[in-house]
């Protein structure tokens, strides 16, 4: 009787284990399938403004400027999903869910976790134990299919000149989906049937507002790079530190996936610094104090970030008087306008607008000067012609004729054509025509006389009128 009882007990245990396994599979398999069926988060998004809220526990005069909310403006961003992580570019900087938003020098990631379905992330960043500035930053990001929320909390504490400086911050930013990658743009809805009477003019305004999203179309068809922004534009660093610089390449209004080329500007500290393709700058532990330039370039146009390297002993004093934020960075971005480039498979040629305006101005002034010079030359020639006409006019001719008339009256032979040409120059021809019209000639000797003469003074031959 005992063996059947044991057999029935073993059978009951096997059935119970099978039922539990079926329940587990029924729960796990749908979840796994649901995780695989989740839509991608890659695409065009809109970021809200970044907000900061500071709470200062202790802050003496030696701590420098009190922390104040900085924030950042919102705008269009592009999100790419790489496995279980997201990379976000736009709205002032590039960022990833695998890092903290805070970029304080010396701050490094100490812990990171991401959910398997790419919908939840948490990153913890801390300063090294040897750093007198104690900072702990935790960045938490939660996502749905159409929205992403980022919340970051930070605790900062350090001592300067026996003064304790302690403060905490909370940063928040939200992202809203505009268009998912791979999805076609929404088709324009068909207009409602038009009645016999035309709709009022006021109803046209909402239709125009619905067709306004030109920014999304610009992002859907990105153009040539037109603007390069690098943040921060100034940086205060110590030897041995590593800092991440962010670059944003844009066309007319959309962030592009183009990445700039990073290099170190020539200088005394150039050999003590290195930069990788992502813009992460590292200083050697033996780097001296001085200025260093970091260059980011796209399509032949570059922008230089000014970096000041100082010793740890002088760092806090310089930070308090430099006008930089607590991370030793400026809030402004270094910007350069890209006039020409060959990125994106299309070659464009650009020209500096100021030089183009200058050349146009010089051409206009030159044209006006040439017209004025030509007009002056015409007026000068006309003036000369008028002056010549007055000298060679009828009055002078009359004077010459009068002299010849009086000479003829005294019985003196009239001057020949050669003598007339020598006296009157270019006016000899008009004078000759006048004398021929009024004078006479001797048919024997050929001498000419005024019209009043009757006979030749040499042989008394009767004079003939000139034709």
C-alpha cells in the first residue's frame, strides 16, 4: 500500500512543477514579444527648455559666486537609438542616456543601468576620492513611445579657505515626438466640400496654420552645413583633467549628423594635450600653466575654444574671478558660419558677403566716375569748339577783308592765297571764299584786287570779277 502512495505523491509534484512552468512561460513570453514589438525612438523630436532649481545649504564669500539657475533653450533635436541607449543632438548640445547631463571637470560615470526594452536609464557620476570637490550626480531618464523625460539631481560640497560650500540642484527636460524614423510624413487631409457660398476669409487662417510646420520638412531633407556651434567657448582646466566638448552642425535650421574634425592649435601646451574624434580633451599630468586652443572645423571653416590651464592651487581663485560657471565653463557657444562646403555629396561655392558688397560698391563708384569723366570730356570739347568759332568767325573774317580792301584802295595788290593761309591759319578757307565772292582778278598778270578796283595797277588791264 505504501508504493502506490509514493507514486501518486511524485506524480502530484511533477504536475505542480509543470503548471508553474506554464504560468511562468505565459507571463514571460508575452513580455518579451512586447519588448521586441516596441517602436523605435529614433526620429525627430522637440525638446523643452532645460530648467534648473538650486538649493544652497552653505555658501560663504570664499566659495565665489552663488549658484544660480542657468538652464538652456529648447528646440528641434534628432534622436538615434543604438541598442538600448539613445543619443540626442540639438537644442544647444549633444547628449546620451549613457552619461550624465552635468559636465563638471573631473566628474566621471561610476554606475549605469538601462532597461532591456530601451525605456528606462539611470546614470551615476561622481568625482574621484582624491578630488577635494565632492560631487554626486544622478541622471534618470524615462521614455514612452512618444515622450521622454530626463531628471537629474546633483549634490556638490567642497571646502575653500576653511569655508564649506554645499549646494544641490535639480534639472529637468522633456522631449516630444515629432516624427518617428521610417514613418512617412502625415498626408494633408482633404479639404471639406465647398458649399455654394465661399467660406469667410477668417476660416483661411487655421488652414494656413496647419500647413506651417516647415521646420519638420527641413529636418526631413537636411541641407548643406551652414553653422557650427561648440560649447563651451571658454574652459578652465587643471593638469591631468579630461573634459568633453560638444559640437553641433546645422543647416538652415536643423541639426545634422555631421561631426567636426577636432585638433589642437599650435602653442606651448599643444604637446601636453590630446583630443579624440568625439571632442574629449585630455591634459597630461605634467602640463604647465598657460593658454591652449581647441579647434573644431567643418568644410574648411573652424572655430577655436579658449582653454586656460592652471594649477590646482590657483584653480579656485581663478574660477571665482573668471566669470565662468561652477564647472569652469562659459555659458556661450563658439559659433562659426560655414560659407562653403562639400559635405553631403554636393559641392557649393560661397563668398564672403562683406567682400561681395564691397566689390559692388567699388563697381558702382567706378561706373559713376567714368560717366562723369565722359560727360566732362564732352563739355570740354564743346567749349573748345565755341572758343575756336568766336576767333575764326565772321568778325575776324571781316577784319581781314577790311584790311585787304583798304590795301586795294591804296593800289596795293591783294595778298595771295598762301599769305591768307599764313595769317588766318585754319580760317583761311572761309576767308578765301569771302574774298572770292567780293574781289576781282587781272586777266594778264593774275593779281587779285578788291571788288571796288577797276583796272590792274601794273598794266592798266580791266579787272574781272571772280567767280
